[in-house]
C-alpha cells in the first residue's frame, strides 16, 4: 500500500484541504497520515527535510504537492 503524509498547521485553509484529501484519496490504495505541525512541532524538521515549503502539503512516495497556500513553513516555525 502506498503511504501519503499530509502536513498542515491547523489554519482554515489547511483544515479544508485535509477534508478534501481524506475524502478523495482511495484508502484501499493509499494510507494517509495527517501531521498537524502546530501541535506536532517536533516534526517540523522532518517536513523541512522532505522539502515542504508551505502548508498544506501532501507527500506521496517522495513527491510533494503544495496545496493552495496556508502558511510558509518559516511562519509555522515561528509558531
């Protein structure tokens, strides 16, 4: 099964995008992990390593899909 990681910071744009992602991805083919960087601040470094520049963002098999624009990762780091 393919794994996806959806990174967000809890803003309204991010929450809306999370709902769309969860609704439209076929969970029989893809396992989606949701990472809320506002509450899981210890994972910000991981998001940077993967290449996330802004949230919301979806990573599937190493490919990054920045969705709309909620906040830059730099803004998320400031907290």
